[in-house]
């Protein structure tokens, strides 16, 4: 797959404890992106953050959180990213979803 020079970065901020059908929501989002043949997805686990409710989530030793921040990033064309939006609208109940233009410098695999 070749990505054009101009793409879209989709960034999804959710909580680690968010679920869909008894599995982590971040996993369901990545699997849906793969099913839709998007270029790729990466999940990041944050060590501290807060959202719309201003509740602090942290990985500090004395204050272990079971709901750390999760960020999923997906870069593809706007056309492909838009295929995922209905799924996100339906299943992301709390969180933040952003899109921004990006310049794709390189997207390659070893084959």
C-alpha cells in the first residue's frame, strides 16, 4: 500500500478500562481499522492524564490507576479514515477524537 504525501492523522483518546463486548475498546478500534484496510494503527498507554471530568488518572506507585489514558493514532487518507468514523461515533462513549492533516514522509514495509 502506498500513502500519498498528504494524509490525515486520526487521534483517539480513551480510557484503558473502556470496553466493547468484554474486550478493551482500544483493541476493538485497532481490529476495526485493520478490517477496513487502513494503513496502520498504534496504541499508546499514558502514565498520567485527565479528561472532560477533570479526574486525574496516573500510574504513580502509591496511586495505581486501572484506567490510564490510551491514545490510538491512525494515519491514512481522509477517504479511508472516514470509513472508521461511524464505528467510533457508535462505540466511543467518552473521550476525545481529533483529525489533523499530516505530511507522510515515508510508509514502507520490508517486502
